[in-house]
C-alpha cells in the first residue's frame, strides 16, 4: 500500500497500480455474507437457557413451555415462567404449589387466567403478568385475582387494557401496595375501584 497522486493504491506483483476502492465491494460482500451465515445459524439453533430449581426458586423462563410444569418440588415459593408460550393459566396448573409467594408469567402471550387457578395458592404476594394479552380474558382474570387476599405487588403493564378492563381486574384488591399499569390503553383510573 502506498500513496500515488493523493490516492491510496496497491501495487500488484506485475507492477500495475490499482485503487484500494476496487477491493471494498469484495470485502463488503465477504463480510456481509459471513454475518448473514452467522445470523442464519443462530436462528436455526437458538440458544436455550437452562431450566432449573435452585433452593425454593424454579427458574423456567425462556424454556419453550406451553403449560406450567407439574413436576416441580411442591415447596417452591417462587416460579419464573417468563418468555414462554403459556396462553392460559388453567385451574389445576398451580394446585401442587401451595407455598408459592412469587409468580412471574411475563411475555407469554397469556390471554386468560381461569377463575380457580389461585384457589390453592393463598400465600401469593407478588404477581407479574406484564407483556401479555389479558385484554382478551380480563373478566376471568379479574375473578381469579380476587382469590388472592395477600397480593401486594401486581404488574399488568403492556396488556392493552382500557379503563373498564383495568377497573374490573383491580376491583376489591385492597391488599395491593405496588401496581404497574404502564403501556396499556388507560387515560385515567378511578380511585373508587380500590
């Protein structure tokens, strides 16, 4: 590589001078081709996180689940189920986890929570339902939440809820201390619902 009349040039073995700009399309083609191959292989073979239980916490986020696992230790008090494919929390799905205090089901495409799903989890205090589609089954969800007398923290952000839906879901949840309703379709929320 050397300068010739203000331009960077490359001298080949037979003495012909060629501008370096001649090489740029080839370099871009090679670089972009390698990048595309890398991205394509990553999408075909996505990296999976390990799903495990550590002490009394079950970490099953991003595990491609369509239902709540039924084979976990009965004494777990925290269950992380974020970024799975659970569309409905069915009545029997939490029955074997009576000591559950924290449940996180964010980013599942969750559409509904059946009325009796929390009937065997009276200790549940922290519930994360963010980034789901609860506007579809908000009525059932509201009825289910009424079975949680100790619920202190509730995240309903990013569920496309309007004022009427949110009011129904939150009706009589007097134990709440922390509530997140961001990224919904709310303009206002009447204080009387609490």
